[in-house]
C-alpha cells in the first residue's frame, strides 16, 4: 500500500485497503474557521430541529478553530460571526481557538503546521478546500463541506472512498530562482484543473527530499486546484524536526510499502524547471515568466496559506532588499508567529523600506474578502492559489499567480518579471 | 429534506466551463448564515450589473427559464472553495438538478446533503441538452432523462439515489440505523490511529 492507503487502512481498522474501497475512518483532527464555523452552526441548528442531539461534540480536544477569512473583522456581519464563533467554542469546550488580537492566530492551514496541530499518519479534515495543505506533514488531509464537518464534529468519523494515487517524482533540486510554487503550477498546467479529481497527489524523489517542509506545504496546498482529494509527502526527519521544534511529541513516521502502487507516475527534472505564472482565469493557464504577456500591473500581493509562510517572506525580502516597489505591494504574513520572526530577522524593515504595506495575518484579498481587493480592470500578480474571475475583487479584475520571488521582482518593475532579469 | 422523484421543466443552459463556487455565490455573501435566501445571490456577478439591476443578457434573467429546475453547465462545475453556500443558493433559487460533464468533489458531495441531484453525462449529450427548447423530464427512480426526441440514461451510486428518493440527508439516513450502530460499536475494537 502507498502512504495514503496505509493511513486510511489504519484509521478504519483494516489490514488492507485498495483504491475505490469505501472505508469508515476515525478522524484525528478537525478544523473550522470563521466561514465554515458559522456554516456548521447552521447545520447544527437544523439538526436540533430534527430532534438530533447536538449538545456535545465527540471530542473537543481534537477540534481547533481559526479566525482568518474576514479578520480583523471586516464589517458588522463578520464581527457578528466572530462573536458567534466565540460562543460556539465556549459552549462546546473547544480550547484551541486562535483569536485575532490575542496572541498567535493566522490562516488555518498555516496554524496546522506552525502550531504542530497535525502529525504524520493522522486523518485530518477541515471546513476549507485547502485543507490538503497539511498532507505535506505526512497526514491524510482533505476539505469537507459544512454538513460533513458537522457530522465529524458529532461522531468523530466519516466515510472516504480510497483515492487512486498519482505520483509526482522530482529528480534533483530546483534551481535557486525556482520555488515549489513554480513546480506545482507546472504540474497543474500539465494535468489540468480536473486532472487530480478525487485522486491523491503524492510528491517524492530526490528533489522533494531536498525540499524544506514549507516548500512541500506549497505543493500540497495547490493540489486542491487540480481537484485532488488530498496531497501528500512521505514524512522524513525534516518533518520530525519541524514539528518537534514546535512542541509536538510522539511523532512516528509512516511510509508506503516498497511495493506501493500508483495509478500513474510523472517524472520531472529539477534542473529543467523555470519560474512560471498562471494567467487569468485558471490555475492551469500556465506560461513561462520570460514568455509572459507584457501587461502593466497595478498590484503585487504576497499573502495567503500558499504564499506567505516564513520562507516565502524570505524569498520576497531577497528581491526587495535595497530596492523600491513601483506598484502597490502588500505583504501579509500568514500567522503571528511568522510575523514575529519576520520582525526579529529584519524582513519587515526591508519590506517597509521598499515601500510595501505590511498587513496582519488574514486570508484578506486572496479570496476577495478585504485588505486590498481589486477594482474593475485592475491587474494583480499574487502568491495566492486561485485566479478565477473576480476571485480577488471585481469580476473584471485579473490575477496572475506566481511564486513570491516573481511577485516581488514584478513589484519592483511593474511588469511580470523573472527574478534573474532584475538589474 | 424534501424527497426527490421526478422533475419536468425547461432546461436552463449555462454555457460556461469551470464555474467555480465564487461565481455561484460570491465571497461577500459568505458572511451571511441565515437559514434561507441565498437564492438571490446565485450567480450574482452574472445576474446583476454594478447598479444591482438585472443584466438582460444573462440566461437566468430570461423569464422563459423562471420555473426551470434543471441547470446544464460545462465541464468541472463547482470547483474552487468548499463553501456549502453554493449548493444552498442553487437550491434556494429553485434548481434541483445540475447536469455537467464533471463536478468538483466537495461540491458534488455537498449536493446530496441538500437534496440536489448532480448528473454526469458525456460532453456531446451535455451540449445537446443545452440546445433543448422543450421541457425535459429527469426521472431519478428509473435513472433516465426524457427529452422530446430521446431517452438518456444516467448513472448514480445506489446509496446516493436512495437518500435523495427518500428525502433523507446522510445524517438522517445514518440515524435510521442507530440501533445497529450502537450494537456494532459495543462489539467493534477499531484501534484509534497512532
């Protein structure tokens, strides 16, 4: 069995599972945020009317709550949702509620690794489609709708159809000017946004072994854009070190068997990778940066669970050090812990000196919520994950997706720019 | 949940591919969690202009389709975020069937929790249906779609069919077996993970 199959087998108490088997799995961790939380509360209200007991959760210690989409509260309605969420966690005894303005908080998928909330081998579900991100720690992680999350909160289990696995092998390290974001864009361009539909996307090979945990998180994050059920990397010592430095204990490593089977294996040579962008209006609409259309950008946005982890900010700082931005540029670290490190290590000063606006952790404009959404006809280069029509604001705005290196280089020139071509 | 057996209406042809959940319900409405009423936000940016007036060139605003319950759209319908509001909006607006060549996984699953029947057909059939100008009948029990000129069979998982026909969502259906479940749980020794 491969790693996804092994995790699902163990979670469902079976010796063995195969793709397309339906299993009823025990869930280890559950997450909701300020959009899915109120959605779940609504489902609970409906169940209560049907006479179903929703007084207790299956295990409040396994649940955590993030405030990320519309925080710091964007308006009256989102402020009310935050109150609703706080009442919910209080009533159900959920202690892991990361509140803005009260220490560590941030984007849910960032907290999952920054706070070591999920461990290798666990089954983790969340009320958000990018829950796939956390598979980079070697867990089975996937997003669910509100009703399914409500069910898990009450029962601690849910059924899954065991997915087929696509294996993406990266031979050799990526060059310095290429990031994990470029690699996942390349893959989505190759297999299309439907290519991973209800499949596991697993990443391996020497290039992945060389990669930092944060880079692997970027890869798994955007398996969602390929339609995948989950993204996953077999955990190694790097994951153990990463999680134990954040307070996790009892980390055991789980790997696929030697005779693990994959539906299809794709091979890539690290040295051949180039900086890429996804043009409007689909993450599969890929172009090499050096062949990108010459458009006048209005904005560069470095944020989100995809592109505002610590190493993403380091990459942006490498470019912005001693330079000035030519277009509006925003950098929003994905969590307070990252924000703090960026301050301690001098990154914030580099950003502010370059003219960048540094914002608080939030999903912000990635999902068009607030904090710098786009006007009609505005064009943005962004380290985020989706560039559907209107995703970041007005339905007639445009978003190009890129790595933090490319987004920072483009901020300096005002045009889509390969970091190698900066003077 | 209401049980689903048959619907017979005109088809609303939505000639777009990769319709993501943000096109179905834009993010600004996600903050709202009132029980119903999401229908008015359905395809908001396509239905309304900047002054919140109905756009005459969008298919949903054609009065002909006012009572249509069947939406037929292009590939990869419902991709993007996991927001269940997308399904709530389709249902509240009045749709009970969505037909496409493929659906995003979470959206597909959310449909069955809210009494909407998603049907997957090949692209030729979808194109043909989009041109259908007379009423079409979707018969879940017999798994067929009847147009004026042909009968099209469709596949659906037997469990999912059952819950729609009986008007049970997954949770209500599970509760029918409450006794057996607690019996099983008493005997089963499923180890917890790690």
